[in-house]
């Protein structure tokens, strides 16, 4: 589970076994959990909340989405390195 970065109290990470899915990150407070929010990255550099099972407040989720957009190229680079791929699949 590579942690990409921390934003306030939130950890932004991805699971090492999810390379068959389009690129996305998970967000939670503290240790990684299966209930962590899941956010898809799009080919245009936007993001879409797939689910928010750990109930991150909406205002925090909006700020997290902005930081994910800001770190889009970094996240893509880390995804490629971690999964040893050249081409990323996007949600849309």
C-alpha cells in the first residue's frame, strides 16, 4: 500500500493489488482501511468520487479532490512506477 502523500489528517494512497482497475486513490484518516474513500482520476485531470464509505465531510472531500487534481501528474507517475506499466487506464 503505497502512501502517496498526506493532506492535513488524510492519507492519500492506493492498494498494491488494484492495478487491474483504472487509476484511482483512496483517502482515509490514520491507517489504511477498506472503508477508505475511493476517488477515480480522469484522463482530463479531474476526479470523481466513487464512494465515501468512511464519511469524509463534504467540504474536506472537495479540498482533497483539489489536491488530487494538483498532484495529478505525480499520482500518475507513482502509479506507473509502482505497477511497472507505461500506459494508464482511466475511468473516463
